[in-house]
C-alpha cells in the first residue's frame, strides 16, 4: 500500500487570510505530483502538475512547491476568498503510471 | 464538447445483481481510469486503460471487470454486486501517460448495494 498523506484534514479560515496545506508522498519511483481542486457536487479539476524537484507553479493567488527528495509538496493560497472553499486533493503518480490520491484538505473560507 | 460523461448518475442494486457503468470521453484521450471514492479515503484506482483494447489492474481491482472496445468508452462491470462496493465511482481520462498529463474527471456515479 502506497501512502499519500495530506494535512490538515480540514481548515477554516477568515476571508483574506493566507493558508497552506501539505501533501506527503513516497520519494521513490516518483513521476509526477498533481494538485486538484474539488468543489462540492462537481468533479475534481486539475490545478497543477509538477514533475521536477524544486518546481514552483502559480495560478493567480494559488501556488505550489515540490520537493521530490524528501517527498512533500505545499499548496499556498494567498488572501483566501469564499470561492476558494473546496477540497484540495494531491495525487502521486509513480513510474508505473498509476495514481495514488491523498484524502484531501477541506478548506472553508468564512466571509 | 461534453468532456467526460458517466452513465448512470445514481443506481441502487441488490446484493448479487450485476451492472455496467459507462464512461465516455470526447477528447480523443488515450488513457482512461476508473476510481472509487469512499468516506475517509482518497480516490482509489480500480482499473485503467492505456489505449483501445487494453486494460490493467489498479490498486483495488477485485470484484470489477473493465473493457475498452472503443477509444472513447471505458466500461466498468460488477458481475455480482456486494455491499462493500457501495461507493461513488469516478471515471477520468488523460491525453497520454506523460508526466505533464492532467486527468479530466467525470461527474461520478453513486452506487448503493443493499
């Protein structure tokens, strides 16, 4: 069993706060690390795909970093807005082309 | 452009019944995946396909069969449903298996086995 762990499990922040969450994954057989945003009653949508150690990706107020040697990725949201409320999933893709998902971090932004 | 669609959206089965879930994509993607999502657990890969006519086992394949007779369709079958297969099933597709390929997900099928 391959463990991908996300922390915290849930988070409540005030509008305007910045926040971050963690995804931990095995450092061996690494191929890619995906972040997805999953809104209630919708399907997961890809935010970032990262492949290289030290990768940093940014989309608006959301950014992510990757450390493949120690097996973690951080997702940052700057100045959280209510529309950022969602579950954020990370998925580890190994060299066998299989995906292993974490259980997600549920973010609630309070207006 | 519908993306990834799943049929049906909801289904209730009795133990021992069989059914097939259909996933269709109109993006000409090579790779397709079936996942199940259970409370407190991440999405778990059941089976996947790297192209028409091919299938492979994922993390939790037992009790399921799949077929990819056409590139755009990926079918998930339950031959004899069990209560442990009560779950939400998601289909996904991606262009190829390259590092940068992201997955596109369908809306999910909620299956209850009584």
